[in-house]
């Protein structure tokens, strides 16, 4: 059994979906950059070619290697992120890349796989119980250490992706109040930007009153409810200060446009407006490959990177967009299915990390290009232009496929 080859045991359904997404991604990069003089689609083809030996290396390494050296891989990843502050190259105001001649590499794209391995390693310890506060702090530290290094670059898009690890931790026993606290915090923040702070506090008071009287008499605690209201009130009253003094102007503009408080079709809202026009113009079946007028006219900035899905919408229409979405959803569900059938906790947790990271990228990117999420710079996996992103997602996925292929050797 131990000599069975990866070729016989690898999940070819996942591999097929991966190949399909990479090919479709390149076709859309080709279309969106055909008139460019920068050789974008040629470079992406080289990046794709480099994934072939990369995949062979990932699959050749023994599956136990990733578990045994997870902590070391994570440590090296943190050092690569920290090194950016000294040796990183600044592009468009972000210090996110190392430059090697004309080639750049973004370590945050590889840090996601490293963090997933470290978290899986930590949670697979037989002594770990996430009901214990100390264990909760240690697990959350693994998640937030890379975030603390990524945020100052500044790269809020990459940092946002790490929020999905909270869901993975919840799946492994983290108390549900962590998830609810995060959701309620976001909801209160957005409501305060839309309504007056005191109106939000009144709504919170009403909800707490309903909860108080709907609950069992034995669980009613006026003091606890009062403390919760005080915390909520303090948070709500601080939102305006945080928004005006900590958020940068372009972040404030994007939120204001998203919430309808500002209309700016020629300035900060230009990207989203043109993106919506391009996708909407595709209709049911699209204008045809290489026939997108918005795409060929260069109306959508960064269309080959974060806004690549606009090319899909314009040239392939609703039908083509649906096919792409089905492929992505199929990959997420397949990874979750494989994760559930793993024989070790390490492989299972890592599988859920893979599914979560890919889904969050997919959801945020699509939501961003159709105008229901602020523009924040999150690439679409396997579609958006860039070597670091493509290689990072490839490593992330194929490490798990190697673990799954190796499960026949697990006891």
C-alpha cells in the first residue's frame, strides 16, 4: 500500500477543475491584455509553465514532510514578510514585493499556505482543546502574526483573507461567540456609517430587550445586558473617529460610494462603475471572445488582475460567468469533501483552510467587481494575472492533494 503512486491516488477531479480554471484564466488575460505592449499574456503563460515543475516538486515531497516541518515553514514565511520592511520594493504605495531584477515576488501569497500548515499542525496536537482560553489565544496568535506583518505594507486585501481562519477554528471547537462577535462588530460598523450613532444604539437596546425577555428567566441578567449595551455604545461612538482618522482617504471614499453616500463615477468610483458596465453589457451569452468593447477600449483599469472577471462577464455573458462560478464552487465542495474523508486531523484542518482561503478570495473578488464590496485588491484564484498569486494558490491546493493521495498510507 505504501508504494502506491501519487498518480493512482491523486484526486483527478480537483486537478481537472484546477487545469480548467487556469486555462480559462489565461484566455481572459489574453483577451484583456491583447492590445497591451507589456507582454502580459506572454508573461502569464511563462508563469503557468513554471507551475508544472512546481506541482511535481510539491507532489514528489513526502506527505509527512509538510506536517513535520510546518512550524519551520511558517517561521520562514514570517521572516519573508518581515524582511519586506527592509528589502521590499514599493509599487503603487505598497511595500509587498521582493525585486529580483525585473522579476518581483509577493511573499504574502505564499504565507497563506504556510499559515494553514502551522494552524493544522497546532490543532492536530492531541492535547489541544479550543475550549481552553490559553489554547484559543495561541491558535489566534498563529492567525494574526502574519496579519500584523501584512497590514502595515499596507495590504488590507491580503490581511482580510485571514479572517476565514476563524471559521476553521470554529469548525475545530472554537466557541461560537468569536464568530458572532466578529459578525456583529462588522454589522454595527456598517450601520453606524449609514445611520446616526444614537439610532444604532437604540436599535441595539431594542434587540437586547427582546433577547432579555425572550430568554429563560433563569438566564436573564440585567447587569450583563447593561455591560453589553455599554460596550456596544462605546464601539458605535468610536466608529466615526476610526473612520475619519485611521482609515485612509481612498478607503473612506470607497465605503462612501458603496453605501451610496457619495456618487463619483469619474474618480474613486470609476473602476467599479466601469466594471458594472462591462459585466452588464455581456447579456446572456456575451459579445464573444475578443469582442468585448469595454475590454478592448481599456475602460476598466487593472482588468487583467483584480478585475479579470469583468472580461468573463462581457465576452462570455451570464452563461460563461455561470460556468466559471460552477467550476469554483465545484472545487470548494470537492476540497471540503476530501477534507472530511481524511484519516488525520492535520490533513482535515489543512483541507478546510484551503477551501476557506480559495472561497474567500473568490467571494470578495466577485463581490468587488459587481459593486457590493469595496475595492480592496483581492485577486481571483487561478484567473488574475501574476506569478506569485498563481504559484501561491497552486502550492496551497496541491499540498492538500498530496496529503489526500497519501491517506492510503495513514493508519
